[in-house]
């Protein structure tokens, strides 16, 4: 039972490690090309590109380590997997903080910036 869960987790890590960079690149390209939104900041782009590099490294090597235990026995590969996983976790935390900061820095729409709905010469029917 325990070995089955390890193998299922390892396969899920392999899939996530292979799919994440593709989904992240497509999402970043769609976000950059969407008109009306402010451009991504250089720090946000840097963190996203770091995640595109570290998540597959940690996921794919971690998945192989779950399927083939001799991979985990190698000290160098173990350090590489754990450091890539730690960098990925820190990257996701940094991305969440950066997204939160960007949302607070966006100008909010107020009543003063909106055009007037009607002038005094218009009737209620003309406003529609």
C-alpha cells in the first residue's frame, strides 16, 4: 500500500513537472498580450521564468527518485532535488506576494474618473 502511494505520487510529480512549464509559458504569453491590463513587472517576469526552470527540475527528478530509489541515494541528486523544490516553494510565495502588490498598486476606478451618465438637458429616455 505504501509503495503504491509513493509510485502514484511519483507519477503525479512527473506529470506536473512536464506540464507546468508549458502551462506557465502559455499563461504568461496570454497575460502579456491581453490589452487593457498593465504590463508585467520585470520582477514578476523573473520569478515566473525561475519557476519555469525549477518546478520541472524538482518535479521530474523527484518523480524519478520516487520510481527508482537509487536516484534518491545519490547525495548530489538529492541535494539538487531538495534545493530545486525549496526554490520552487519560495518562488510561488514570492509570486503570490508580487501579485498582491501589483493589485494594490493598480489605480482604482472612482466616480470622478467615470464619464457623467447624463447631463441636465437629457431626459431619462435619452440616457438609455
